[in-house]
C-alpha cells in the first residue's frame, strides 16, 4: 500500500506538520522529508517558520521544553500510519527523576498504537505494557538529575478509527480528512503532584538483555 510521507516537529507542545497545513490532513501525494537527524535539537528555525508571526515568540519562552522529531508515513486509506520518533527530554524539576512516562493516546481513543525499537541515549531497551495498556511506567537506567537531558527513540504504528462526518473527532479519519490529535507517543506533564497519567498510556522501559 502506498503511503504519504509527512514530518512532524514538536517543541513544548506546539505541533508543526512540515509540508502540510494545520493538524488535520487531507493526503493526496507523497513527498519525502529530509532525515530527522538533519535538524539539531537546539535549532528552532524550522519551528519558527511553521508558526504565524503573532506566536513565534513562544519559542523563546520554552527553554528546556521537550522536543519531538517525528517522521510518519500515512496510508492512502487514512486508517493507519507508521513512524519513527526521537524525543529530547530535559528534567526541569528540582529533583532527580527515576522514570519517564510515555502516553499512547490512540489506545484509549478508539484506535491503537504499538511501539518498537526503543532506545535510550542510543542504547536498545525493551518496552512492556501494563494494566491493559492504560497507564505504564518507564524506569530510566539511572536517575536523571535536574537540568540533565535524555534522548528517547522509537518506531511506532498507529491504527486510526474511521467515523462518519456527523461524528468528526480529534483523532479519526472522516470523509477524507485525517485528524491526528495526540496520535504520537508523548511525555505527560510532571509537577508537584508527580506525573499526570490520567489520560493515555505509558511505556515502561527496561534494559535489553
């Protein structure tokens, strides 16, 4: 099956779909994006170019924000996609973190997502699901000190629910329009109450044997 290639870059929750407009896609062709490794973690030029002028300043207000580099291939029937994701996560808390959570929203939104080929700082790891895929914990190989960063990589495959035009949703395929709200694995908020895990699913990470 032919797949249309798109590239997503996210910084601090701001989603940019390079080569498309908005977060709803009507896919009609294929254009290979540059390799994900071509964009440095510190280079926000491409993020700025994807935002309207009135909000470009937000990029200067997000030091240490989590950055996602994501390449995806969308199936022509708009019912699945496959991708690779690299995440740079910086610990902006006052304490060391012994774990990181990944939220897999499609698993609780009528679709599904499977993650494979996990790495932490370039080292292969084994991931596993718990509690029926609702809320999973990911211990790190060693505690992440305040101000330190870790790189997490993964492949993922997403199945997308098809709904009628009357039931258009944030994560669905409907009448040739694809909505991909929170379709990719993401790290939830951490604050004084700990990790926010009420919605979505995390992926536990352990060392590969």
